[in-house]
C-alpha cells in the first residue's frame, strides 16, 4: 500500500532533503557562498569555437545541441523540446533531474534576440548539479565569451548565526547598505508581527542589484527551524557581471554591500562594475563591430568622394532609436565610454597609409 503525503508533509520532506544537500554543498563552497541561480547568453557567432560538435545550420537544432551540452556540464539529462520558446525566443529545450523535473533550459532563435542563446540554471539545478559544475560551466562560458545576465549568490546560516532577518533590518537602519551616502529602498514580507516566514528586501531588481534575507526553513514548513539565507541578486542592467563570479561567488557576495562584507569578514570584496565601466565596455563593443563590419565600406565609399556624406547620414538618422546595447546609459557615460574606446584613433600621431581603393594588382610578365 502506498501512502500519499499531504502537501505540507511533502514540503517538509523536501525541506529536509534540501537542507542536507545544502549543508553538504556549503561545506565545500567558497567561504560558504553558493551560486543559487544563473543565466547567461552566448552569441551565435561565437559558437564556431564550440569544440567536439558538428554545428547545425538552424536555431532549433542549435538549442537542442546546447541543452544536451548543458546537461552534460551539470550532470543532469536532456528533457524535452518545448512547443513554445521562452523570454521572446523561438525555441526552448529543457534539462531534467532524475525525477523528470525541469532544473535548467536553453533558448534561442527570434528576430529581436540579436542572435543569442540563453542558458538558465534554476535554484534546484544549482543545488543538485554534479560536484564541480561551477568550474565546468565557467570554462564553457568563458571559452565562448558568454555574458551573465543574472546570478544569485547565497550564504546559509543553519543555526541562526549572524542574527537572521532582524539583524539585516537593523543593519539597513544603521546605514550598512548605503552607497555614496544614499540609502536604497527596502521592503519586508511575511508575518513580522508573529515572527515567522519573514523576508527582507534591500534595493530593486531594476537597479541591477538586490539583497534579500529570508527564513529558509519556514519556506519548507519547518516553523521551528532557525535556518535563514542571505542572498545577493545581480542583473546585467547597467552592469557587467564578471564570469569569475561563478567560481568566486564569495568575493562578489562580499562586494555587494558593507553589510555582506561584514557577514563574511575575511573575504576580500570584489565589486560588479557599473556606470562608466559599463558604458566603456558597451562603447568598445560597438566600436569593434563598426571597425570589423562597417569600416571597409565607409573607407572605400569615401576615399574618392570625401566624408561629407557620412556627416549628412548621421544628421538624417539622428531620430532613430538608440541601439539596445547603449540603452539605459546616460549621455555622459556614453561620451566617456566612446572617448576610451576611440583613444587609439584620436591620440595617434601617425597618418594612416592610404592606398587607391580600386587599384588592380599589376600583371606578371612572362620571363
């Protein structure tokens, strides 16, 4: 006879199972800090460097291939081809755990996705992935010049160390989350009057960085549990999230706020760059693309007829929307980034050697 567990019993059972796995993982983690969610994108043009793979010629087949590769990297199995893509992509393939539950996915294709493929590893996938998955995924992502669009870094306190969510709120009021003398927003959820199932948020996702602390044990129905979790969520909005955060999560957890640095104490904080650094990186990518793709046409169209047409082109198209890569950056940041990206052109003291654009090679004479 099979006994069916109630929803509350299932939740509590799963909580105990997660607790055991999380304790095991935290013991081998970077100062106890783990990656609890990861999303990154890779451009199709970079997939030519994908080793040991016969590259397909369409996005749907590419998504399937990459989902199979992600399953290998994390120790799971290929799941299914979904009928509809996610996040405005045309195609999505899932990755499953041993129970047939989705823990990761890969998406690709779509007119507005600029030829990218999106990899997602959920919290459950991060928890139960094969040991060493972080290094395997990092090596894969680095080799293909991936861009992290979201990463969650978490530190668990199983016996209520560091004071729990109430200590977080006290730290906020003491200014330990302030940045440049500005205090971010805060919000609380759960039953603060009764002291259970509480969550405390600092910052907003729209800013690209948010902190949350919550009573993790209560999440699984164990109301006597002292287990709480401190979590930093980074998003790529006006930020360049280093790939190293996958294998050095403690440094980037500590670097988020003064409060998180105090939680880890001995870990050197590494900050995720914003503002001018993001503008510089975005401008450099734009200039590299311009130089690689457009520059030859500009040069050969202009050598004989001058560059006045180029100025006129800029004036006539000034009202067009800003490219997605530069949206969200203010004019000052863009100018700073462009100055840095074009420094080698503007400061050069040598005149470039020009050759006749339409000259033909000399014919060899017979000896």
